[in-house]
């Protein structure tokens, strides 16, 4: 009886763990975070490398367990950006969980997109949302939970990708890219 209970418990634990982490990287995509730290990113102000670090700007940005968190209790209107420029056609996808005061920004190819209620249609506060940015030629499209938010023309052929901490909390996970190489 004891062995059966233990076996049943192990089966339940295995099922729960796999059900909780059902993310699968799509073919052709590469994660933009390595799962451990902020390597491959740098601070916008001063350009300090974040290689091997788990936080930026005294904890305004933290990276733990595969999740980037913008902490509103740490003040500062600051940005982190990819260490390398992104050029050509690309698709960036990620999940984000905003709180009700979230007003943080994304920058790519000379365009800014505000992650804020009212600007993002079908935004689910305190839940994971699926966000996608597609650049094809000089055309750019933003989608949230499958719904087009905005289309625009790019202003540059090559830029870094930036995440700005402005107001409110947001968590970002599974940030990935396809394309974007020179």
C-alpha cells in the first residue's frame, strides 16, 4: 500500500509539473533570454552590459525563473535593450502579464508601442497575454492575443529592441525571435 501511494503521488507530481510548463519553442524561433540571466542585453543609459546579471537599474528590471519583471516600487524611467541590432524581416513573440497600472513601452525600428490599457485592445490585466511584432520589409504589425493592434511603417532598417520601464508592473516571459539578422 505504501509503495502504491508513493507511485501514485509521483505520477500526480509529474503530471502537474508538465501541465504547468507547456511552452514549446516554435521552429525557427530563438529565445532572447537564456533562461538564467540578462546576457545579450544592456542598459540604455550608459550602455552597461548585463551579461551574467539578473537585474538592471538597482532592481527596476529583474530576471528570475525565465521571467523578466519590471518592479514599480523601484523608481526610474529606464530601458534595457538587446546588445545586437536587429535587421531584416523578423517576428518577435512573448507573453506579458500587466497589472492595472501598467504603462511600459517597446521600441523597435524607430517605432514605440505602449503596453497600456486603452492602447492594447483585448488586454487581460493580471493574466498572461500573447504579444507579437512582425516586420516585413518596412511594414510593421503589432498583435495582442491574435488581434491586430496597429500597423505602421518602420523608420529604420536596423535597430536594437528596447523594453522601457515607465509605470506599473509587468512580467514578460518566453521572449523569442525569428529572423532579425543582418
